[in-house]
C-alpha cells in the first residue's frame, strides 16, 4: 500500500534534516573559525571597532543564512546569505601580514558589496527574476572581481598579483571600479522602488522594514564607495555607519521569518474556525493571510466560468494589481484566492491556508454553484414568462385586428341585408338571430382576448385596468390604487393577473358577498392585497391558478402569500419589486 503524498513529503523532510543539520553545523563551525582567524591575522594597526563591525557583519549574514536555509531549504536565499557572510571574512584577510592571505583578502575586498546587492535583489527566493537585475549583478561582479584583479596586476593594492608597475593606471582603474559598483548599488535602489510600486505595499510591518533596510543598505554602499573614491576624512565614519546599516538586513530578515512562522502557526486556529462552517469563508481566510482585501472566486465546471460567492460570473485578475492563487482537487480547480501581490513573498503561508481551507472551499464552491443555478433558473423562468406574455400579447392583437374586426364587419353586412328584406318576416327573424349570435361570439372573443392580454393595461395603466376588472367582478369590489405614475410593464401585468385570478376564484368558489382590492407602493415594492369574506379553506397546492400566480410573481423576485382559514375568508398578498 503506497504512501500518500503529504506523508511521503513529511518522511522525506525527516530524512533530509540530519543532512541539513550536518551541513549547518559544519558551516557554523567554519564561520566561527574563519572569524577567529581573521582576528588573529589582523595586525596591531587594525581599528578594533572596524574589526568588530566586520565580524558582526559576517556572522549576521552567515547565521541568518543558516536559519533561512534550515527553514526554507527549497529557496536559494539561505545559501546566498551564507556565501555573503563568508565573503566578508575572506575580504577581512586583507589585514593579514602574510602575502598569500593578504592577496586573497584584496581579491575579495569588494565582493561582499556585490553579494549584498545580489541578496537584496534576489529576495525572497534567491533567484534574480528580471533581466535588469541580472545585468546589474553581472556588471557588479565583473567590476568587483575582474577590475580588482586588473588593478592588482597593475601593481595596485599590494604586490600579490603584480605583473606590471603602473601605479597611476591602477589608481584610475580602482576609482572607476568603485564608481561602477556605487552606480550599480544606486540603480539597485531604483529597482527595489519599481518592484515595490508594482507589487503594492507589503502586508506585514516586518516585511516593509526588511525592504526598506535593503534600500537603505544599498544607498550606504554607494555612499561608502564614493567616499572611498575621494578619500576624505569622513571615510572611516561613513565606513562604520555603512557596515552597521548593512548589518540590519539579516536582523530584519530573521524578524520577518519569525513573523511568517507565527502566521503559519495560526493556520491551526483557522482550521478550528472553519470547522464551524462559517457562512462567509472570506473573513477567516483574510484574517489568516492578513489581507483585508482578499476575495474568493469559485470555478463552476457546469457553467465553464469563475463566479463569486453569490454565484455571479467574474474574471480572474490579469493586470498585476491583484494575484490569484488556485486551489485544486484531483487536478481540477476548485477555487481561487484573489489577494495582494505582496503575499507572493510568503508561498508557504498561502499553501498552508489553501490546504487548511480545501474542504471548506469545496463546500463554498457547491454553494456558489447552487446560487448560480438558482439565478439561471430564475432567469430562465423569467424569460419563459416574458416569452409567454409576448405571445399572449400577439394573440390578443391578432384577435382584435383579425377575428373581431371580421365579426363586426359581418354583423354590419347582416344589418344591411336585414334592411333590404322588407316583406320577408321569416328571413328577417333569421338574420336577427344570426346578428345576436355574432354579438355573443364577439363578446366571448373579447373576453378571451382580454384574458390573453389586457389591452387596456398597456394603453391606460394599471389603475384603469383594475377598475374594469372590478366593474365585471361577480361581487361588489372596493378598489384602492395608490401608485404614482407607471411602473415596469412586467410588474403591472403580474399585478393585474394577481387581481384577475383572485377575483375569478372569489366568484367561482368563495361564496363571498364582498371583496377589497388594494394596490400600494411600499418603498421599492408594489404590494397587492385581495381580501374576501367568503368560506375560506382554498386549496393553495392543488389548484393551478394560485400556483401559476406564484410562478409569475417569483419570476420577478417577488413573493406571493395566501391566508385562507376555513370560515374566515381568503387573503392574497403579493409583493413585487419595482425599484
């Protein structure tokens, strides 16, 4: 029986930890020994403050790199920081009296400044992701190593690599080297500013402090190297301040790493919170990720689109101002967390939160899919009713303009024929009876047409149409219509049929003596009430009339309710949105 992927990953991590521990212990011991060697090799003229600052600089980068490599072995930032610390120790060998050690120290003299630039630009993954960053770092290494070796070969900086004696050329080349590295460092500050604007402000204060320390450190490197070009009296002071400032970055990095670990430890609290099945998943996830702007979208496979928590279609961000992190199940997208771009610097936190919320997100997707289906069903029902209403209106118009007009013309022609038959009483009687049948058919046809679509409603409005209904009702009706102006045609038609069907039921079944009809606007709704004093006890489930009214009202996002106690009359209330 095979191991599951999470279990396999944990066992692999446990297997790798002893190897990492051995390497970490070796690196720490080497750092301590190298630091001690630097201090022992220093001659008596070495400034103790400068030596202590360099020792602190090297140890801070080495220790921070070891911690970063231990906790995030997949990232290259840890080994890069360790290499920076060792380069500081190697550069400090330039204090030694021994020529070989001194030569090694001079070769590495400016390498730490470029490695610091490399670390700052490669944060957090340890890789340079942009072509401008790669170009800056490449120019920096070329100047720090290639130009430095060339200076030494021209006889500058000691006799270790001298193959020619050109002191003036060596001094000039060394100054050009310092200016180039200073310029590269200041351009690195510009790249950090551009990156900050593109990614948005960091969500954590520790991360903001870290990025700010990067920029300040590069500014101080540029100031230090330019001060070295002019060899002013302030150079030692600038040197001490620069080393102290550059040493802040590892401290800020460790603070940020601790903050990220605390955030990941809060995932356990998130899991407890999600067990309560919160209605709004966005709120606990936003708290866990510390991003108030977080939003959730779900993949709805049956619709082939992304939707928000209400089931409304949305698009994933593509402009870079927002970033979407997908959550998948069995290779299929389930949901996406749309968050601030700064969270890309904390992939482990994103992965932990996504894994903790996976089941809840699947439930959330089902709810969003249900809402989308309900919206689609509501829209489909509204379209069906609208199409039916348009067809009714067309049939009413065809009957009015066609069959009714032909019957009226036929009745007129029979009247003319009747006037011409003066002496034939039997024929006149037949014509009169035919005219009476035509009149009855015409009345029935008008009733049918009015049932299909009330033309008076379209022409004169709801109040006039209801007055015509009340006038034809089987019982006396007290009508109250309190509407200012017209409302949407669909709302008027629905209100008309609520009253029409209710009055028809009163006439057929209620055995009532009177009825009241009230139509008023209440805020953003039209409220229709029809009340009678009949027998009550109407069947609200078995009959098709009330069910059809409910479908018509609900298709407009309205609500239909019926109170019909036995012996207490019937009250029908419909609420239709009209905002």
